C-alpha cells in the first residue's frame, strides 16, 4: 500500500466520522461480538438473560486478558530477537 492509498483511506475515514456517530457505525459489529460470548456461555439459551450477560461479560474480559498476554509475549520475543 502506498502513502497515497493510506492518505486517501484516512481522508475517507475522517469524512465518514464527521458525518455519522461512530457508535451507530459500529453497533452491528459490537452486537455480533457480544453475541459470540452469549452463545459460548449458554448455547441452548436456558439461563435468564441477566445471568447470560454476566457470564458473557466475564468471558469477554478473559478473552481480552488472554489477548493482552499474547501481545506482551510477542513484544518480549521481538525485543529478545533485537538483542541477539
């Protein structure tokens, strides 16, 4: 990707952000992302919604902690490679 392509993409993104509420633009994606965790904790849908949401929120937090751990490990490896 060239610098011109990056600049054009950035301009387009900024224009879109100036015209629309970012919350509205990402609402469907956020809903789908949460549904992934709701389905994981209660695939049959037998739990009360409040309990499903509590469990899904805990699973989502665990997902992000795991992601952060993987990111930190990758940074450690890159740093170690640079030293050798």
